[in-house]
């Protein structure tokens, strides 16, 4: 199974937002967001959360998700 990494920290830094602000703006629970941001590789991610985050950062999903291992 492949692994992905969400580029949450990088995108938040570009906007000047903290993870708490990203959580508030996106509606993704802070603890979930923190887990996603800290993990070097995830095998499962809630697709709804990915959509919310992409919308919040105003990026395509492809810009948010990085494949780290196929």
C-alpha cells in the first residue's frame, strides 16, 4: 500500500497560519490535523479532510498531497 504526506505545514507557513488557524478555517479537527501535519507518511487519510484542506489553502488536491512511497 502506498504512503502519502500532506503538505500542511508548508502551505500554512506560506499563508502565515498556525495549525490551529488551519483547523478553524477548514473545519478539520485540530488533533487530526496535527497528526496529519506531523506524520512523515500516512497510509489512510479521510478524503473529506483532504478536500476541506485543499479548499482552505485554495490549492488543487495534487498540490496538497505528496506520494512518499508507492
